[in-house]
C-alpha cells in the first residue's frame, strides 16, 4: 500500500535528493554557534566533523548488499528522517569527542542514502532514455539552499541550534510521507547481469586522470559547505543571517548551474564545459582569498558554487563510457577516491585555518584547479548530443517507451 502524492519517476528522484539535502544541510549554518558554544578552534572542530566522512566512506564501501536485502523503499523512507533526528541529537554533544562519536552514525546513514538515490537516478535515467543526473543533483543543491536560508533565519532570530535541528525532524518526516510515500524502486539497469563492482575498485591510470579533474571541485564544494559560514563570522564578524545566507548562496548558484548543465553538455564538449566551470572556480577562490569586503566574498562563494557544480557528474559519465572494463567498476573506483577528497579534505582544512588563517584554507584549491585544467581533456571532446542515447544494438523496449510517455518532460 502506498500513500502520498502521485509523481512521475524522475520527480520522485528529484524530491528524494532535495529532502535528503535539507535533512543534512541545516547543521552547517549553525557550525559557528556550535564552535563558539564548545570554545574550540577550527582544527578541533574539523577533527570532530571527520566523524561524518568516516561513517560515509564506511557505508559507501560496505552498505550496498545490506540495502539490497532490506529494500531501497524501506531503507530510504526510514533513513532520511533518521538523518535529521541524528543531527538533532548530535548538536547536544558537550564536547568535540562526543560530537565526533555522534556524527559517525550520521555518516553511515548519509553514505547509504547516497548509494540509493544515485542508483535510483541512474536507473530512472536509463528507463527514460534521457539525462536527469545533473538535474537530480541540482535538487540536492536546492534542498541545501533551503536549509541554508532556514538556518540563517532561525539563527538571526536567536534560536538555539538544538531547537532549530529539532524542528527539522517533523518537516522531513512530513515531506517524505508526502513526496516519497508512493516511491517504488526502478528496475535494475542490467537485468540478469550477475557482475558486481568490487567493494574496493582498483583505479587504472585513466581513472586516476579523471580523479585529478574532480579533486578541486570535490575539495572546494566540501570546504564551502563546511567553512563558508565560519569564514564570514571569522573574517568579517558577520551576523548569523549573513553567515547562513552565504551557505545558501553557494548552494543556490550550484543548484541553478546543475539544473541547466545537461543542456550545455548536450550542445558543447564535456571538456569545454569543464574548463569554463574551472575558470569560474578559480575566480571564486581568488575572491575568497583576497576579498576586502563581505559582498565580494559572497560573490566568490557564488562562483565556487557554479564552478563545482557539474565536474563530478561529467567525470562519472566519462568513467562509465570507458570500454577497458565494466562501467560499474570504473565508476566505483572514481567515486571512492573522489569522495575521500570531498569528505575528508574539508575537515582537515581546519588545521590550515588554525596555522595560516581561514583564507589560506581556501587558497589550497588554487593548485588543484590548475591540475584539473591540465587533465580536463580526459572528459571528452565530442558534444554529448553527438553520442547515441541508447547503447548500440539496443532499443527501448515497450515498457521503457511507456514510462517515457508517462514521465513527460522534467
């Protein structure tokens, strides 16, 4: 028995990404308040935050068979509200060690949700025979934008992080029931194929080149999410609303770019689009590093949102299209290494901030952007529209044609 709104398959995917990111995003505008309440430095806070990425990496490596046994529908409907509840509990931590321990199970749940939502987006994309991955991730950024605004507003009103995060829980529960109540997982993309990606996929040299393309985006996206609010409070002594709004601004610019990215990639080469994004990211880093005024720093974070928006999805597509071994193995190898930079890099930047200032923590991205520019050609030079949407020798079966007709335009 299902309940909730009747939505097209891709719209359920979009809703899942948005609600999940809202559930996990509300803590980040409140990190300056949490840091102040504990009386700790950036490096200590960074160590506390590592609890989440360690849990996430653990789940990304080990959770897939468990999720398949439990079932994606049951797991997703339970885990997304649990993420909101776990964050609401974690902000009661009395010190950094307790915060680390409380964030580890949050990471386990986040990693599991990442697997389910990205697999569901990929399967739905295959059924519809058109791209939805970048747009799905744009809804993740939209949810994060909403979380940033919500956190900024409640912080400005003087509400404690504990009460704020507690309010998020019923919002997430109601949203999941309304938009995902009727969710049923899409059929497996490769029916009858027993091949599975290994838990730890060995990267080949071409995959390592693609990793180099993504490193700057992964690090600076994570750094902007974790540290932009603290940056504004530390450098300019901004109030809670401006600090939280900066997180939301980054997410909004990233969401907008992701929403339209697929059409740009269809018209231009992936490597050409990537170089434009990297130029935007470089301008954003320089503004954040050198800015003399809050407005210019906020513009810098907006440019970072644009620049970091689509590089990882482009690299995933390039890895999947390689023919040297099964696509699942290449994608797993790229994801596992790139996520290390995304998850572990930003917390470790707290030590850079302690010793050389928070501006320098963002400046570390400059040499990584140069590396990404040097390797961007590995994404491919042909426009995506020149490539067949349906793999050679395959044609949409009647069921897929029916799903496409029912789904309509996103």
